[in-house]
C-alpha cells in the first residue's frame, strides 16, 4: 500500500485535479468557448482553468447571493456555471429563478450517509447548508424553471487511510448537471 506524506495530502486537497478535470470535460461537452459565462463565486482555480481552456468567464464578486441577486439580472451572458455554490445558499431556488440566461452547468456535493455536512473549522462562512441527493437537486432545478439535459455523478477519492476515505473511492460525491431554461 502506498504511503502518503503530508505534502501529498495538502497538494491533493489544494488542487483537486480529478474534480476539475471531470468538471471541465463535462463543460466542454455542452458549452462552446464562444459563449460568455457568468461563474457564480469569486475567481478561483477552476474558473482560472476555464479561462486557460479559452472560455470567457466573469465571476461574481463575493456578494451574498441569498440577499443580492443583482449580478444575475444585470449582466449579458449566455451560460451560468455554479460549481459547488448552491450548497452554501439558504435559498438556491431564488437564485436559480433569477438567472437570466438559458443554459446552466452546475455541480453540487452529494449527501453522504457516512459523513456529516461540511463545515469549516476556520471560516464561519464556509459551510454547507444543503448537501443534496440527486433527486432533490433535480427537483429544485425543475421547480425553478430548468430542464435537465444531462447529468453525471462521480467519486473524488482522497489520499487518506480509513473507512470514509475507502468509501469515497466507490460512493459518488459530486453531481454535475447541464440544464436549459424551460420554454
């Protein structure tokens, strides 16, 4: 069995290459580089990778989307991406309704029966209010006016020892969805 150093684990956690690669592959499958993207959330390593791949990406500026959805109403874009954002919102339904474009690519962490919802020990703003089961996120999208065109679930193993890390090798952790606004 391989042994992992603290640096290996920190590198794995800091740069989630598998998750980013999977997400970019899914994005490329549905969205061309000619489309303007509004990425919900501040600029981050994934949005930078999207720029490196030739996408035109504008990020939100860290505003609390539960309270201020003006960015969703005042921008000209063809696609909204929301990668691991909706779980942090108290009311993702409102945000999904306010989106003004016709295409959405989003991912959420799935609720895992063997782990509690995420809550940062150092940043009180970094916590999950929702962790979804696939049917819950599907229902949220459908009720807020979106039609799901494609979906994928995938695992995200970590380089740690234990029962939960072992389960993470087999139990899907993330759910990706491509949806279009219902006409």
